[in-house]
């Protein structure tokens, strides 16, 4: 039996500390918000997994339902939704995001 969208999302989240669900990939973001999210994570110097929602319509819709968050990108740290690029930017500017992504 094929895994459900929720199971697929949970597998990615369980296997990686930091996951960015985005449009495109870190080398070629497909929207400005995804590009900003990647730039913030790179500035913090953290390793992260990315999932291109444009490659998979099921994941694109499923992640919105999974985190009850309507927009892409979405950043997860330790399986917990942090938010989209606006929240990431605010947290980055305050120093809070570094604390979240760097702590073990």
C-alpha cells in the first residue's frame, strides 16, 4: 500500500531536523518568499532539507493541511512548524530563529 501524503510528510520531518517546504529548490527558488527563506537559512549556516512542492501537487496541498498553514514556504524545525518567510524574517532579525535552528 502506498503511504498517505501525511505519512510522506512525517517521514521527511522525522528524518531531518530542519525542513523547508518551498517552491523550487535552494539552488533555483521559484518564488521570492522561498528565495528569502533559503537566504535566511544559508545566512544562519544551518544544514536543511528542502521539499519542492511544485514537484508534487499532493505534498503542495497536504503540507498546508498538515501544519494548518495556508502558504508556502513553510519551515519546520524538529517536526514543529515555525512559519513562513515573513515569520522567519522577523525571527531572524530578532535573533530568535538562530536560537531555534542552532539548539539541539
